[in-house]
C-alpha cells in the first residue's frame, strides 16, 4: 500500500528523510528538525502525492488515506496524552498547507481544530481558563467558516466588532468569558443561517473538511496567479501538515509573534522579531494589534516605549540557545512554544547550508508560552 502519511515528533521516524518533493517544504523541515532532536510538537504530513491524486480522482481522497490519517492522529494523542474529540481532555490541532517551495499567504490554514460544544468545556476545565477556551472556540468557528465552509468572513468580523462596541471595549482581549460565550452562540447562528446547517460538531468531519480545504486552496485563483508569476509547476501539489496546537492566547503569560534567527536588514547573527501578548499567529498576520519588539536592543534602536519580550518575559530567552546550537545545521523557520518544563518547541523551518554567509533568509515564526 502506498504510504501517504508521515509522522514526526515523539521520537518517531517514518523515513521521510526530509524529502520536500514528497512532504512539502514545511513537512520536510518538521521531519528534519525532529530528527536532530529539536522539540517539535508532534504531528503528521499528508504527502503531495495525495494532492495530485485528489484532483485526478475528481477531488476525492485515495483509498487507504483514512486509516493512515487515523494512525497519525493516534500518534499525536500518544505523545501529548490528549484525545481527539475527548470532552474531558481534548486534543486540538492545526491544519496547514506546505508546498515544496514557499507560497506565503497563498493557501489556507485552520487553527484550534477539534473544538465543539463539548470539548470547549473540557478545554476550559483542563486549562483552568474559561476565557482562553471560548476565545479559541470563537476563533475556530470564524476561521473554519471562512476557509472550509466558504462563508462571508465579514459577517463574523462585524459581529465581533459589535460585541466590543456594545460593551465599550476597544481590543478583542478585553472580551471576557461570558462575552465570548455569547459571541460563539451568535457565530453558530450565522453559520446555520448562511450554510443551512449547524456548525460541525464531529471532530473527524472537521478534520477532513480542513484537509480538503487546504488541498482545494492549491487551485485557488490567488495560488494559481502566484505559481504563474513564480514559475511553479501546477502538478507539484501541496502537502498538508496536521500538528498539535500550542497556544499564545492563554492570557498575559503567553504570546505569539514573528521572529528571525538573523537580523533581516543586516544579516547579523542575532534574534530579531516582534511579538504580541495574549494572541494567536493570525492576529500578527492580520495586523489586528500592533506587535512589540522581541529584543531590548531592537526596542532601544528605535526608541519604542512598550517593553520587548526579552524584558517582559525574560525567562523565555534562556530556552532558545539549545535550539540555536542545532541551527548550525538547520537554520530554521520555527513555531516555538515554551512548555511547562521550560523547553522550546519548534514548528516549522527552512534549512540553509551551514557554510552559507549571513543573510535575511531564515524566518522564525514563534509562539511563546510561559507559566506565571
């Protein structure tokens, strides 16, 4: 049987060997980072071959994929100790594209997948933070409705803005748990009104909807224009990466951001980037709030007033050098989380030659989390 799914993280090696033609750039680099011992959140990659077969079969998945994806989910469950769809201790995942070459912003992503009316209660109880749980649920419904169901995202943005205005709030982060519970109910009403059916509560239905949406985004108008402008063959296809979530929206003790392992302006071998407290990555990309500088040196250089992450969350900075030592062989684009044991977790990377001269090539997307 053809192998369509390759797992990574948790000490598992499915012999993907960093093959970016098969696993896509992101999947190959996740596999490569896990192989050299970087603490990568567990997940699996659905190969580019599935994308090719998906379109060859009239947008139908090949035989055998369902069982292999189930094994991939079981792998994540085994490493994290959480269960997909478990009302008491739910596993949440991200579903992302990953072509063999970078196509930033051209294809789709879904975060916080696995939430429903029951698992949100379990997330609230297990995290001890109802606001975080309901904020994640409203984010998931909004993103899933847009990316997978193809509904008008402006309707959800309008509902969010009205919810803030009615309460005299300016920022999303000012909304409290009860506010978010009401907003989720309104979001679900919007889905049913526009889609004609209730928001999907079955987590496996959610997963397959997201996987199909990512593959479908390979043939979106924006992706086809980007490929044409950059001479990327249409038959390459994209991989899909399913990975355990890490969270930057767990209050003032967590953050999300974008950073670089080198200064993108000078090529200096120094951390450079921006971060947002109590947010998820989409907040940075969408420009919802103004991010702050990652390091004190960068803040001082421009005379910015808000504290850098180095100053506001100093205990996180010591967790980076162990990863940096390994970047001598893989200079990484990473998504990073500071776990309860104060160990960084890397999510995505782009390798360059160890002997390559400094240049603004290696982008680091990061989520940091600390315990207060």
